[in-house]
């Protein structure tokens, strides 16, 4: 009996919706990262992109435990000299909560072509409305 290896053309992708309201940001991000990579599937193959599409709603209602809301800082650089920017997570969760969720998920995805392809299948929304009802996403409970 030989080991089964999935091929890129044979992968079937499903759609999942995760509600982040009242749940820790990191717990939602880990579940989304597993779904995006396809590690929940029995035919998971490390060198093939076999993940699913993930929609995260209510990112603005996700919580950060402990003192992370005041102490955690997102650093990014503009590319210019002296262009280091920093934003506290209190401000980030107020203004762009979907960006905070994308940053959390991106940190749990590998930094290669498979990881970049997986991140294109992530959709994060600050509110409870999304525009993917026609794909008939499956609601996932955490």
C-alpha cells in the first residue's frame, strides 16, 4: 500500500465562516490558519496547497486577553529613511480590526509561496455582514 499524495488539480475547497465575537483573537487566528493550510483534512500534503476559504466576521468584537490591548504594538516600515511606524493594538482594534486579525493569521502561516496563496483565501470583516453568501459557507463553531 502506497502513501496518498494530493495533487493541486484534485483539491476540493470548501468555505467556512468563523464568528470572532467575544473570542480571543489568537484562538480564532489559529483555527483560521489550520483551515487555510488544509491541515484538518485527511489528505493533507505539505507540498500542495490544499486549504479552504475562510471568512472571519465580527473581528471588531474579538478580545485580547491580559494587557495586550495596551502593551502590544504593531510595527511597520514605509521604506523611507526614518519611516518606522508603530500603532498600539487599542488603536488598531478601533480603526482596523480586520487588519489585526490578518496580522495574527499571517504570523501562523509559513512564509513561502504556499503561505502567500493561503492568505489570498482569507476574508476578514469588522462587522457581521459579508458578501459571500452565494458560496454557501459552512458556519464553524469554536
